C-alpha cells in the first residue's frame, strides 16, 4: 500500500488552513498543524484523527517569532515524511498606509512574505533531491489591485504570486510542484482580526468552496489557481501581455520617448 505524504499546514487553527486540514485528512494524508492557537488545533486534531483515521501532529508556533519559525523550518528539513507544504498563515491590513505603525508593518510583511519564503526554502532542497513534493502558497487577487487601497497587504500578496512563479521556474524541472492559490473575499476570521465587518462586503465565498476549488487546481497541477475568476482567458491574456512587455524591453538604450530632445 502506498503511503501518502504528510501535509504541513500553517495557519491551521481556523479558516482556510483548518479546511485544508479537513480535506487532506479525508484523502488519507497525515498532517502537521501549525498555528499559534494550540487549543483549537488540538480540538481539530482530535476530530480528524477520529473521523479520518489519520495521524495528526500539532506544532504550536507564532511564526513571527524567530525561535518558533526556526522550529518549523527544522521540522520541514528533517521530517522526510512531509511531502506537501501549505503556506497559508497570513494576516490582513486595517486602515490606510499612513495609519500603519512600524510594528504592524513589520509583522504583516514578516508573516505574509518572509515566513512562506523561509518555509519554502527549508523544504525545497529536500523536495528537489527527492524529485517530488508540493508547495502551495496562498496569495490573493488583491495582489492585482493597488486601487483597492490595501497597499501593504496587496504588495505582500503580489510577492507570494511572484515567489510561486519563480519557484516553479527553478524547481519544476526537478519534480517539485508549486501552486499559487489566489482567493478573493472568503469567509474567514482574517476580516474580524483586521477590523472589517465581513457582512458589509457585497460578495463573499465560503471557505469550503474556496478550498475545494483550490484542490481541483492542485489535482490538475495548475501553477496559478484563481477560484473566483470566471473567465479563465483573462489570466491567460494577462500572462501573454506580460510576456509581450518583456519582449519589447531593450536594455542597452532608453526608449525613444525618453531620449533628450535636441
């Protein structure tokens, strides 16, 4: 009988992370749950052990703390059973850019960009050497939309998309699958933690629908999965336009419109 790889999921105490845990447990995968709230993870772990008959480890960690982050990195490097990393932990942004404190900026950027990068870096060498493994990075469609005014949050999610695409370029040929999942507004606790009443939003996707759609993309080995995008050709067109832009860049000289006028 084939042993399924263990899935390590960050931000696993609620919302998207907890739902990923449920879905992978139903598929028969052992789990390592990572989040700050140990009590909630223990309750989830107990339920999933009983319902899915899978092994579930709980690894409490505040990933914005260096010692906790290092412990999770060590687990990813040393536990050869872990074959899937779901980089889900993240936080939102409350208020405009000029209202952000240095500490809040540091924490948001750390959790949304540094943490997924460090965890991917911890596990990628082992995956590449084994010729298999998967990294799932949870981004956001806000990374496409500076006009929404969520400047720092959107910038971190644009980073997640670029990171995922770059990792695919470097690791795809070595057998490592990297998926970026880009939700829109989803019914999770990130909104209340950011000071936003989710009931004021006109359209919100339920978390189960979001994760189920993301897993359809995962099974298809999509590189970028955007569950709320109903016209897939929009993404294809954006990607083609980006490649066209790059083909028009000639770096030896500035474009004619920037040349000094005689």
